[in-house]
């Protein structure tokens, strides 16, 4: 019996944005800025929560962990993407591709878990508040809308809006990417949608949670003041 010729995949050719060769430099510049802002923004939030003792509660510790995950997720994707944009032809080894996919799924799954844990933490906090009578302990908007305190309602809706925005941003783009029917499949469209959760989610998630939160704003101001004093 003759042995058949066998071949194994040892590397993949990364096409990147080869459809737009004239825009490679501009795309590289935009992606580099997004990556640097993502790193600095998440690092700032991690430092602010770490240094501010009043923020050492579950809600902000979850946010701190989320920022760590976002930095890790970006570091898994962005450097390789910038390399692809820097050269005309780039390749990635089979082992390298496998490792990249492993960490993308790891950090992506961790982010989904953290968003769920943060939502449950806020839900439990509202149930235990003195702002919410026991006979109104129902779920969702009905519960929040019956809070007697206007400040409590505003804070609850603000928190819910932050969670809904983050969850929609992550699950919306991921669902369109991976659950798209074959009949309407388009590689170009899928590539653009993939960029939404690969670039925008790590960039916007910390901003969504921090800019809508007064305690977080105060912590960021204190961190900036400490940095200025050191300089």
C-alpha cells in the first residue's frame, strides 16, 4: 500500500487591509493611537482604583479587573495588527495563530464573566439599599422606577445605562460577526465588525464606566494631582 503525500500547515499569510494599500499608513496611525489611548486609559483606571482606598469595594474591583482584561485583550491583537500594517507581506506560524486565538477566547470569555458579575453586583446592591422598600423588590426597570429617592433612581439608571451600553457593544458586534447567516456573509463586512470589538470595546468600556461615575471621577482627579506633585 503506497503512502500518500501529506502536508501540514506551518504558517498563515496575513492579508490585513491589502484591499486598501494606499491607506496602509493612515490606518496604521489610527490603530496606533487607539492602542496607546487604550493602554493609557485602562492603566489610569487601574492606578486610580489601586491608590484610592474608598474604591476598594466589589464594584470598582470588578472595574479594575475589567481594565486588566482589556489591556490583555488589546495586547493579544493590536501589536500583531500593527506589524501586518507595517509590511507588505506578513505571516504567522501555526503555533502563534493557535496561541493568539487561545488568549483571545480566554480574555473575551473573562470579559463576559466580569460584565455579568458587575451587573449582578449592582442588582444586589440596589436590592439591599434603604432607597428601595421591600414591597418593590421586583426585577428590572419596574423596580428602579419605584425608588422613592430621585437621586437613587438617577444613580440606578446611570449604572444600568453603563452596563447596557457595554454589553450591547460587546455582544452586539460579536453576535453579528459569528452568527451572521452564510447567505449574507461578506469577508469585508466581517472584518470591519470584528474591528469594532477588537478596537472599540477595550477603548470605550473603561470610559463608559468611569465618566458616568462621580466616585471614579474624583479618584482620577486625585491621581492626576499626585502625578503633578511628583513632577
